[in-house]
C-alpha cells in the first residue's frame, strides 16, 4: 500500500502531475479497504510537505538529498507526526524497504533520520511569520502578504485552513430533481441556511445521482460567485473563462434552462469538459467555444458577463494542495497582466445597464481589490455595485467577488 502512495507522491511532487487527476486515474489500483488511508497519506503529505521537510533537515548536514529519498522521508514523517494508529516502527520498516528499492545506500540514512525524528521534539523558529509558514507549509513571503493585507490573526487562520479536509459540497440540479426526492439518498445532507448539500459517500463520480446529472460538486464560494451575477430567464450571458463549466451550469439552473450562455476557454480539451458536463446535466442553453479571453473580438453584447479569471489560487489551498508545492512570488506579476487584459476584453461585451462580475479563488488584494481599482480608473463607464472577500470556512475556500454595472451613456 505504501509503495503505491510513494509512487503517487513522486508523480505529483517530482513530475508535476495534478494530485486530483492522479487519484482519479489510479486509486482503483488500491484495495478498497486501503483507499481511505492511502488518500489521507497522499493528501496529508502534500499539504504538510514543507513542515515535514523542515523537521528532517534539522537532523542532517547533507547539502543534497536524492529527490525520491526526500519524498520518502517527508511521506514517512507525515505518518509519524499525524497518524496515531500506525506504530512508528512499522513506518520506519516500510520506509527502509522502499529506500532500498530507490538506492540501497540510502536505507541506513533514512533509518537514522526517522529514528531521530521519533526521539526528538520539533524546534520551530521564534519569528511569528516563520513559525506560521513552517507549521502550515506555506512560503514565508505569502504569510507576509496576508499579514500586510489582512492582519496577523487572519493570516494565521487562512494558513491553518489550508491543512483542513473540506467536505464534498454539492449543488442539486433543480432542473431534474426536487429537494424532497434528493434528500432521500442517505449520502446527502443539507447544509443549514444554504441551497447546497454535503455528500458523505465514496467516489462522487460513480454515484447514481452524479451519473444521472442530479448533482455536481461545487465549493460554496464558487456557487456564491454564480449567484452574484443574478441572472434571469431568457437573458444572454457570457462566461469568459468557463472551464470546466461549474459556474455556467449553476447559471443555467438559475435561468431554468431558458436563454443563452456562451462559455469560452483557451484550451480545446477543456471546452470539451464544458460540453460533456452540459450533456450530463441535461442543459441545452450552454454553447462552448475555444477562444482566448484576452482577444474576444467576434462576439456581441450580453446582459451579464462572468469574468472568473486565472489566479494564484491562494484561497483554495485546502482543495488544491499542489499549489503549495509550486508557488512562486514572481508568478503573480504575469497573472496580474493577464487578469487586466481579460477583464478589459470581457467588459467590452457588456450591454448598457448590464452586469459584469469579476472573481478569483485567491486571497491577495493585488489580484482582487487593486484590479478593480485599476479597471474603474480606466473604464469610467462602469460603477462598482459591491465587492466582497469570502474567507475560508468549514465548507468553503476563499474567494473574491466584485459586481460592476455598465452605466447608460
């Protein structure tokens, strides 16, 4: 079982495979009784990678450690520190066996490091920012950004949330099933004071409700973005960065499958995901096209435009822990330029008195409030109706939403 987890982690950490796609394609290789534990070790290791790496680096002077041995040590330390039911000696024995397969000379090193980890307490930095960064496996520069923008307490809460396991929240397809019948399934639970539900079963994609198009997974923050557009039946709507189409499908439901929703994405294979999901949900007002959202030239005007731009994803680290492994401060610079171009392009397709919603799944004012300030300064024909930062909670990640209205000339 642990050899499968090790192979999976090497694929994600060293080869850049997306963790959710790896699980979707390979978890079936694991006996059903072991799947839950494998998933926990797999995601838990990714979420706590920097922290576990920090722990073992206290006990070695080696400047360079073979990449696969690094993964093996981190995976083993995650189990020692976070799994109570597995004895430490068993974790060490398994790690030594796996080390011998990677490089027989490394087995002794792995064994020695793990025993030191078991026998010694973790020494954390005294600096508050460094401590929060290490404890939550987030780069210190991002903690400093959050401290500057939201304050130390909120920064720590966001960081701690990145290591939580969020429930699978689902949207009911109101076009196909009413709430009374939907709740007859024992694996569906209603979220209090919400239009959404929690799915507590196993693989959602194999559940009959999913297959029949009765439900779709959707983070509450993502759902709130779709709600903010406030669509009406028979309207013409544009979703400029749509794939995989989760928000567009919600919009189609709100419109009772009456009107038009044009969905764009720059990658053809992702356009196919939109079409596939629309078919599964029995939605026929969605039309998906492969287009660059920064260069939308051949489309007319729309009542409402959704501009859910590519972003750093710092609000959804709990659902997308891979971001922690690859985040670089310089990535924001290129993203900010693209976001501005997409927003300006999308705005040119909003009718007079029409609505434009700009949204991200990140917590970073440079990509959020500052972008809206820049846009309004350069597009005086638009007025900001409202903007809101949704901080992470027990059901949801963190998001930003701004609703703008085009004035009558």
